[in-house]
C-alpha cells in the first residue's frame, strides 16, 4: 500500500504531485524493509528485501535532492 501511495505522489498519478508526501511514504517503506531484514524475512526468487531496500533508499535520495534544489516543491 505504501509503495503505491509513494509512486502516486512521486509521479502525480490520480493525486496532486507532492515530493514531500512521496518522501514520507518512502521513509515508511524503508522502516518496513529494515524491520523485515531484522526479523529474518526469507527472500523468494521474486522478492528480495535487500534489493527493495536499496531501491527505496535511492528514491529517498532523489526526492531529498529535489526538495533541496527546489524550495517550492515542498509546498506542492
């Protein structure tokens, strides 16, 4: 659910684009992935917690850079 909301706010699909809200949902996803790794969640051939965590962290870095470079993006 958080992933879909993060993507929607990041891309502006169905909702007004908001990098700040997208960042909020990506940070929630990051916490969930860290918790899964701590609890030893078994990876399957179709799902790798470490890979998902890496992609979430990359998106967080992009969104933070966007918010730092454009102060008006936070007010969207």
